């Protein structure tokens, strides 16, 4: 029997701090439990990959040991980005996959992303791992270990998507010393155009900047290089290569929903009327512009696992999140792959003859807050959202409730939701004017005060 630290079992994955809340013994137990689930579902093979953190090889060894002890044959696919592990899970004769990665979290963090039968493994499924570990109700066996590097096949698959001959295109790439570095190097070596690479060496201490492209300060080096090189754009990746960041030729950041819209318009040219899914944090501009482009916009829950599941349900060819997880299922596999999204972006720029800066300037103007995150006790965060929802219902407010509450008004909209991964509430407001934005912020603050929560400054 094994007990995990209560903080590491999350909604979408399992994550913790090495040698504080997450230990080698935890990885062994996760392997035993996941292997048991695979066995009882009729499977017997699992792919295992890992990122460039110093703790990842040890955890990969432990989780493989646990899988094999449950009678699972392990396909060890090596070090690389999370999408490479997803690629293995979709193309190898396996029943599931486990990626050891801390994503964009600090270097002393790590965790596990899981796939079962080519679908996201999350929520109650992750809780099942906890239950099996606590009871010690494991299958037993003696599975094989097969060394099966898949890096070359993964790069070859990315290159199959290249359809541009942009020899004049100048691009700067920044892997932030994350797990996408080697794949970025191999990919760009085969692409048309001129490519400058930043921080391509995989280094789990992240010596140059943190690999999270949603934080503006992490893009300063990329912005500087784009300016110095006179480049057409800059591309950044998070720590495990499943989220993308884009900088245009003027050094401006394209946020996740803007990147989504740019790519969605390309998908809709090939698939008119297609369903495009975005999470509840995305701008109304995205949903309105997708509709104008002939698409069917659908707003859904935040979280890559939720989005992937909804894509399968609605047979949507493209989806994304404000955090810049982007999912293509038109010509790809439906999982989030930032390297693949980069290729699709370059294809569109070259084919349409429209730069990212021109696209950005063409968008309807909106003013918004950044994502506001503030502490709220784990036992209280969902209750606060429920209280706010009840008051809004009594007021007959225009509310979208797929994930928390997104309140539409004449000025725009404001959002309040509980994080699925942290003890925080998440809020955002968007309006067509500064005055309207202030009114939305005041409405949000008034609701929070009624639930004894202080609005962040």
C-alpha cells in the first residue's frame, strides 16, 4: 500500500516538488497503479518518455519498474517534448503512455501526464490511481522493457506537414532550455528560410529564463532577437513543448486566443462550417471572428484534457486554450503539439502572404485585464463560485456556466472560475473601452465582497 502527498493528485496530471511532495517511491506506485488499470482494460503495453529535468530519468526508471511489475511491456521512447510521447502513444502498438515532465513549473518540480487508448487520462481516472495505491490492489507480472527511440520518426512526421517554400522567411526560435530544444533544432535544420535558435540546449535548471511563454518577461530575449535579426516572427515553447508563444515582427506578443484565431481561419478555409473549440478564458473577439469566418465556435472548460475530450465528442478539427495549448485534428492526431502548431503557422504566413503583425492589427479592439489569480482555500474556492452563480441567477444575468461563471453585459464580459490545479480563484474581464472595463471590474469585485473574498489589486 502507498499513500501520496495529498497535493500531488491533480485534475489533469500528477505533479509535485522533488523530494518534498514527490519521490521515487511515488513514481513506482503510479507505475503499478496505471499498469493495473491498463491490464484490467485488456491492455499490456505502455510508452514512457521524459523531459530534460535532472529528476526525470530517475522517475522514468521508477515508473517503468512499476509498470513492468504489473505485467506491462514498457516502450522506452527517450527524452523529448511531451508531444513526442503523445506521438508514440498514437502510433506505436501500445495501450497507453506516460510522460515524466514538470512542464513550465520550477526546475525542482516534476510530474506525470498520462494517456490511455489515445485519450486524455484525467479527473476520476487519476483518482483511481490514488485508490489503487492506497489499497495496494495491484496486478502482478514481469513485463519487458523495449528501448524504442522515436525522436527521428516524430521529426519526420512534423516535416510531412511543411507545405511552404519560404526561403525569404526569417524566424527566431526560443526553447528556453526546455524539452523541445533538440526537436526544435532538428526541425528547423530541415525547414526553408533562415532560422536563429535561442537556448536550444536542454537544461533542467533553465539558466536563461523560465520556459513559460504566457509570461511576458520570459519573451524578452526573443523580442530582442527578432528586432536585431529583422525577423518575420519569433516562436517560443514552454518547458515540455506542448504550448507555443508567438512574437510578431514588431516585437508584439500574440496571446493564446489570437494565435488560435489565426490558425482557426486557416482550418476553416479547408473545412468551411467546422466546429472550433476554445476555452472559457478566451476573448469574445475569437468567438465572433470564428463565426464571421464561417465556423461554429464552441466555448468549453479550461484544461487540455477537457478540450481534448470535447474535440472527440464534437468531432472538431481544431481547438485551443488561452494558455496556448493548440489541438489539430484535421490532419494531425488531436493532441497539443507546439512544434506542429509552429509548422502550421509558418505554412499560413507563407501561403496567405499576411504577416502576424498585419493580422494582429486587423483584429477588433478590446481592452482586458490579464488573468487575475488570487488565493482561496481549497475547501472554499468552488463554494465561492457557486455563491456568485446563485446571486447572478437571481438577478437574471446573462451567464455562461460551462466552467465557473462568464457574465455577459453591454460593456463586455467578466469571468470567475476555480482553478482545478491550485488553491486559487481565476478571474478575467474584457470590454470595448477602458470605462467599460472598470465597470466590469467593479461588478466582479462586488460579487467577491459578498462572498468575503478580497478583489486583487
